C-alpha cells in the first residue's frame, strides 16, 4: 500500500503565506517519514495561487540525504513540465487531467482536447528524462457541473490516457462526496481492464465516512492513496464548495487495521505532526 503525502495540497489554499524556510523544514521532515511519495509543490501562476510562488526555491533547498521517498511536483502546462524535466530532485511529474470542460476551464484555462495533448507531452517528457508521469483524472466519480458522466465515458477517457502512455492514474472526486458503492464499481471496472496501470484514490471528503470509501477502493484492488496530514486543503479552483482531503492519519490507521506493513518511522512522523501544527497555527 502506497501513501502519497501532499503538503502541496495542504498549503495551496491556506490564507497566510507560509515563509520559505518553514516550508522547507516541514517538507524535509516529511521526506524522512517513510511515505512512498511526497508532493512538494507546483508550477502555477503566483497570482492565482500565491502560496506556491516559491515552490522551485523549496525544491532547491531540500535535504535529500537519507531519504528514498519519491518527490512529486505538479505542473499545469507543458512549459512547466519541460522545466521540471531538467531538475534532478524531481522523480515524478503530476498533471491534473479531466474530461470535464468546466473543471479544465476553472483550473487550467484549457479545453479537453488541449489538455489531452498536454498530458501526452508530460508523459513523453517523463519517459525521455527518466521520471514518472502521474496523470490525475479529476471528476472520475461523477460530475457536479451537470456535464455528461457515465462508466462508459470514464473507461473511454482512461483508455485515451492509457494509449498516450499513462501508467499511473490516480482518480479524484474533487468537490462532491461520493458513495462507496460507486468507488467499488469504478475500481472493479478499471483495474481488470488495465492491469498494468497503477490506479490511485485522491479523495476529497469530510472526515466522517472516510473508512467506508477507502475500504471500498482497497477491496477493489486499489493500493495507492493520497493523503494530507490533518486533511488540509482541497481544490481551490473547483467553483464548488471545497471539501478537505483524506487525512493521512486515517490512511495510516487503516493500514494498521488491515495489517499492511508500512515502513513508517513513528518518531519522525510524530515530529512531522508537531511541525505541521507550527506551520499552520504559528
């Protein structure tokens, strides 16, 4: 079971601009916990998401000695991907794709066809630079904007990403609560159809009811889960009431309950919790 910790998600919508050194210290601590991946930051417009303006500076200041954790960085366009492709500290480049025109307009100021081309460029660039492309599929569990959604449409777009070369595809609900039965249906459909794809769950949810949703994905074969300590953040450009993220604490408790072995350093994790409180509460 892989846990992807995303301080980027937790920080991006936070109102107070967190000082650079605080971000660096917190992420350095997270890199020592034993998570599979830490999503460090994003290349986005500082006008739109000012919290991420120093993301590349954070990246350059990280202490990577003694960590085997993957370092993921998000881009919203091909230019950002090209820049990240030249940076050794980055192991994974993520891109938020969707077949929802409204989502893409709000988040990337892009159209579906254009976004698919960008996803292909990110995948090809990662292949050439020895990095892994992580293509997030937003609106994978329905569409709150009233646009067409069905299992057949979802399969079609997953296949489009697959044909483009995507092999890591986390699925996200973005801004609406979803039923565990739908999670079961989605993963039970996609995993057998695309056995060489690593599907993940990037769940935006209130804190209640999380276990049923995570368990539904796990029982259907999903082994990649995104989380944020304290469940902070969400999608600030969704245009809908923003839900928080799945708590990393809950994912770790779930792994214990399922007797899943995790290479987590509890002492380092406890210190990460302490630093997180300082970063967000001062």
